[in-house]
C-alpha cells in the first residue's frame, strides 16, 4: 500500500550514518543521494531522509523495516548499539503481535523509534 515514506532529520549526516549501518543487515542500501536528501531501498528508494524544513516541534515516528531472517534483526540491533543508539527493546519474540514476530527497537539520531522485524518462524 505505501510506495515510500520520508522523514526530516536534524543532522542528515548523522542520520545517514545510522541508516547506512542499520539497513544493510536487512537488505537495504543507499540508492539515491542528492546531498542532503537520501533515498534507501532494496531495488528502488522507498525510504527517504532529508533536512528539517518545517517549523515546530518534531514528533516521534515509528519505522519498522522487514528483515529476511532473525539473524538480520540481530545484526540490525548490533549495528545500532555499536553506533550508540538508545535501546528501546532488545531482540525477542513478541507473541502479542503474532507467534513468529521477532523484532528489535532502537532510537535513531533524531529520537525516532526504529525497528527491524522478521515474521518468519525461528
């Protein structure tokens, strides 16, 4: 249903370093780079970051990236922790969502709740 999503960042370079590292384990990569506007995806850009352009207080966004296997969720989490990200929830099964929902949640440099999730059984 969603074609793409974009978020505003206070420090695009810090956010780009974060997303370069945490999206690689789940198969994502930087596809287009227009300086301060960067598109990530698998085969085309579906997730964009760019500089803050609107006034007012930013609100937290929750982003969940699909991981092909549980090992990818673990690698996403390790990459985020290595960058000093705040851990919201360590990798685990979340049976309240469904019996094979395996996810990990961290904060990006702008305070957004970023998750990697694998829906496949163990």
